[in-house]
C-alpha cells in the first residue's frame, strides 16, 4: 500500500467526514431528546407492516425500536453509504477524470497499491462515521432515558462500519475498473437502494423471502444489533464482499488504459 | 524570424548513439482513424528531442504509451532498455514526466502537492526540489485552484525534475509560462542535456522547441512524417518576408522567382513566401525603394504542408 497516497486521500476526504460526524451526533442527540415527548404516542400508531419494514420493523414505543427506525434503518446507512460511495468514486475515477491520476500513475507506484491506499482512506472515513454513530447513540439514548447497552450500540456501529466498507468497496471496484465516476456512484447507490427495498419487502412475500440474502442491509441489520449485538455471520459476509471487491478493483485498474 | 540554430546557452550536449527511447511499430488504435500507427523512433542518450504535431497528431498518446498509462494495440517501446509494459515500474522510477494539461489537487497547496509527490517517489533530495522552486519562483503556499496556468505549470516542472531523472518526458512543457520562466526552463534543459540526460518534449509550436532541440520528429494524424534536425527542416520550410516599399510594387515580379511559393501585394506591402535562400527575393526587392523588411514567423503547419506534398499519407 502507498502510505503517501492514503494520507493525501484521507486529507482530502476527512473534512467532509468530520462535518458529517458532527451532524450525525447532533441528529442522534435530537432524536434521543425527542423520544420522551413522542415515543409513547407514536408507539400506538397502527403503521402498515410494509411501511414498518422500510423503517426497520421496530416498535416506536420502545427506545430500541425508536433508534432502529430513526437511525439504524435510514439515517446511519444513508450517511455512511453516501460518504463511502462518493468518496470512493471521487478518489479513484474522479481523479482519473480530472486528469490528476495521469500524473500520479507516472510515479513508481503500482496501480493496485494506489487503489488499496485510497480504499484504506475511505475505510478511515467509514470508521469515523461509525464511531460518530456510536457516540451519537450513547448521547441520544442517554437523553431518551436509557435502555440500550453501550455494547449493543457499539454492535450497531460495527455492523454499520462493515456495511459502509462493502458499499464503498463496490464503488471503488466499479470506479477502478471503468474510470467513470458517475457510473461507480450510480451502481453503488443503486445496489444500496435496491438492497434496502429488497430487505424491507422480500420478507412480506413468502416465495421471495430468499431475496433478502442478496441485500447488504440484511447482513448489516437483519439481526437487529441494537438488541442482539454483533452478528458474526453478517460481519463476515460484508467483510468478505469488501475484500473480493477490492481485489477486483486492484485487478480492474491494472488491466486497462487510463482515461482522460 | 525564428532562430534556425539551437540557443547558444544550450551548448553541445554529449549526445550518444545509444538509444534511450526506442519505439518499434508502436500503435494505438482508437477507432475512426484516430490514434498512433506504426511509430518507429529512436531518441539518443543526452539528446533533447522535439516531438511536434498539431492537436490530435498522436504526441500525447506516444508519451502516455511510454509511461504505460495506456497500452499499445501493436508494436513495442523501450525506455532505458526496458520494456514499457513489462518494466514500467522501473521506467517510472527513472523518468520525470510532465503531462499535457497538467492537473493537480485543487484544494491543496503547491507545497502539500510536492510533498506528496516526493513521498510517493521516494529518494527526492529536498535541496534539489528547493532549488527548482527557487529557480522557477514557484508559488507553494496557495491552493492550486488559485494559481494561474503558468504557476501550476511551474509546479509541474518542479515535480518532473526534482528527482534528477535520467529521462524527462515533457508534454507541452512551456504552456502558460511567461518568457522569463521559459528562459529558466531552457537553461535547465541545457544543463540536463549537458549532464547526458535525455529529454523528449512535445509541442505543437515549432518556436517552442527549435531553440533547445537537437532533432525533432513531426507527427501527423498518428503517423511519423519526418525525423530530422531543426536546421534540415528549416532548409525545406516555407519562410515569409513582409516587404514594405515606398511605392506599390507588383507581386508577380516575386511570384516569378523559382523559390517563391506565394507572393501577395497589398498597397505598398508585398508578402512573399519562399523556400530555401532569401537571396533572390531580397535582390528583387532591392530593385525598388524598400522602407522595411519584416520576417514573419514560420508556422509549423507550413512545414507540415511541405511534407504533406512530399509524403502524402
């Protein structure tokens, strides 16, 4: 891995990640502070199961269900996925389209090592957001009156980190193989959205239940880390997907002509 | 008129017969007749070699092939005796490259960018880098996005030279540079050449390269048109003189001369395009009262035209 490249990629991406982290913590604190006022009322709402599934299938009336719906199902993966995908696409295909990579690749560094270095920088961004999620949960749950263990909150952050790594790795694989930023962003975001819908709706149709196994959301939160803790199988699958996609990225960029 | 010999500051470099850059049937096909087709070229050790051609001629494609940024469709190339595909890492270690349309990280300062590139390369002597920064008066403390094209190009030159490479591959190196910095650059090229290092530089303007190159190649539509010394190319190039007379003079007097390819009269001024010696043109002009003779810069395209006529593609 090229440490110099990892450092510069991180320097370029970290400001946005830190801003997002602060925003995430603030939102989770607000969500937590809101629960005592609305939790009991909203918990009595008769929400259709399809809608409930889209929001993580949680019981709004409980502190765990509240945070699963508000943070774990949408806001957390949205923020971490957006930063991982846009960052991954920008640092690889974006730099290629902007012609910066034409200079960098004239230096004595293997393309594969540059890509892995950039992936490592995105990994740090993902871990930063996951850590912020954990901190935000701790603050938010405390403001909500407590009810989730710190270990279970950490479990959600860990599962979220692996989810972010997998989506970022998908963006890097497409970006490195094609040199096209918009394609990489589109494919990774599309897989994320379709995965979210599949994970929400597939369980409602008996014959299609198996589809949920194709969704990264299933491995991220299918076992409800806020109540069950870390799901080793989910982490292993997301980790393995990340590794395979990064190998594909390293191979993909090595085989083709540089664009731009 | 542009000088027809190398800049005196360049001196006589120790050019060796050993080829440092060799291409053999090097081709890159982009479809629709675009690309590079069967390029056979040799650049010798210690040589400053100019690579000329209009936009789309294949210059940048060739340079990118030499650095393995793109891969050939056919043929092969060697730099420092190494295969450009198989041994590209070692080639890139020993070569300094300035891409055309240089792009750098816009939000970072020049200092951070150079620090990064020095780390990425490894083994860069900070004193060499600092002396280049001083020489080009490069701006290091402002974000790249705030720099003019010329100031960005200075950073590009610093990074290309900072590890004292054996070979320099420079794509349009003086684009955007002011005349003073151009002079510094030409002096640096002279020093590099005198040290026996090799330079391949591309341009679409003859005047940019004629002062510093030993030989040059002209490309047109992906094919090599000619490789020769600047002096020899000048010999066959079309030159132009703008002659202002005290009274109107008919252009056909000049048009009848065998060397003249075109003569146009506009009131008291006659513009004469000719090849080879200016002797007969000047003697014909001297038959009248001449107020001024102004040379017109040769256009590279006119040299191309000459070769188009001789070597239709």
